[in-house]
C-alpha cells in the first residue's frame, strides 16, 4: 500500500509467514528449490522516500542494527533499478523498522519490494512488471513474493510467484524468541533425508482447510529440523510456549519467529494474554491479509 504527498512518497511493507515450506533439494548454484504458501500479516515496516538534491543513495533507519549501506536490500534494489531504468529522482529513504531482524518474517525483502513498487510508479512505464520481477529476484529470493499484496504460492528458489486464495480467514499470533537465526546457516544445515517425503505445499489451499484447527493438522516446514540444529534454543522456545499456552506453534521460514493460527480476534487476544503472563516471550496479534483488504 502506498501514499503520495508532496515531496514524500510513503509505503507500508508487510511481514510474511510461511504456512507450508517444502524443500525439494540443493541446486548447482547453492540455493535450494522450494515450494511454499506464503501469507502476509498486519505487521509492517514504514517507508518514506523524501525528495533530495543529493543524488547519492541515502538510507536512514530507526533501528541502529539495520545496515544503511550497500548491505541494505533497499540500497541494492535502488541500485539495480537505476542500472535498468537510468537515473532516478534523488531521494532519501526513511525506514521505520518494526519487523524484527533475522526473524523469518521477510522484513528486508518486503522493504526492498515496497521501494521497487513505489519507484516504478514514479518511472511511468520505464520498467515493465517483468523487469521489476527480475530486479526483485536479484535483490533476494524472498523479494518477489512481496510484489504481490496477498497470499502467494512460491517455487524455484522463491522467485516464481503465483497469487492464491486461502480458504481460511484468520489471525496469527507471532512469538519472538530473543535471538535471530541466520537463513544461510539454516539452509546449509538442511539435509534431504531430514524432510518428510512428498508433502504437498498447496494442501492449505484446499477448501476443507478453512479453520485454524484444520490448518494446524497440515502446516509443515521442512527447514524446522535445520533451524533446531543451528539454534537449539528455538526448540526450547517452541516447547516452552506450546506448554504454557496449550497451543500449537509453527516456525516461519528459517526462524526465529513462531506463529499460532486462530479463527477470531478474541481467541488471538486471549492467547497473547496467556503468553504475556506465562512465557516471558514477546508476542503480537496480527491478522492474515486477504484479497478483501484492498477492495
Ligand atoms: O536470496 P537471499 O539472499 O535472501 O538468501 C539468503 C541465503 O539463504 C542464500 O545465500 C542461501 O544460502 C539461502 N537460500 C537458499 N535457497 C533459497 C533461498 C535462500 O539456499 N531458495
């Protein structure tokens, strides 16, 4: 979602959760082929592009732990876009970071996608949708899934994206263990025989998967064992929160965020209260963004 106001262009960049995640195998280029249903949730970074005189890329961020140089996904997105489309209007990027880092929520990827979409609108057709998708894939495997506003099915290394309709409309309670997990380390630890064979990543799209209880039966993440191997505190955190909350929790992406699916806002708030009272872990109630949201 984006807003234009004078010399300021603003957007919000949502977090994602992987409802299913199947790893098919390691590729010759070092990446892994995946299949995943990815939902967006109502936890957002805020992005402002402010007009400037200085043509150098400038990024400011509310979280000092976020690199504001070439390491930043936004920097790479701007650089690749200007390589493709020619000089961009000089601007300063203000990033209001709310999505935790190293959390499997795709914050950096979502920020890059939001900036690409904002800028492409200002370029009046100088970049096609397919150019934008190529640039997004070059910035990172997860960036393409954020070029679509709602739930998507992704494949390849994450760059092949198809919008899908989730039969379930509900709430996700996110729990944030107090550490991040390295995505590269988790993929490096993945072993083919550690995954259950031939699970269907699209299973949560079946009409019958329309309640949180049914989703809990079918959701899976083939990276889970590697996450627990790389960061044993993740297994402990999940056992702890499941124990005190009496609720099933899933790992999103390569961790470290855990999420639970609930059918109503009331149930989600009650769960958060239990977590706050009993677990010592931070949590947040979010809603899964659907195609109804932008109507
Ligand atoms: O593409 P991105 O830079 O976001 O990926 C971070 C790291 O995660 C990659 O360097 C790679 O080690 C791993 N990865 C992977 N297969 C994918 C996506 C990411 O191995 N499909």
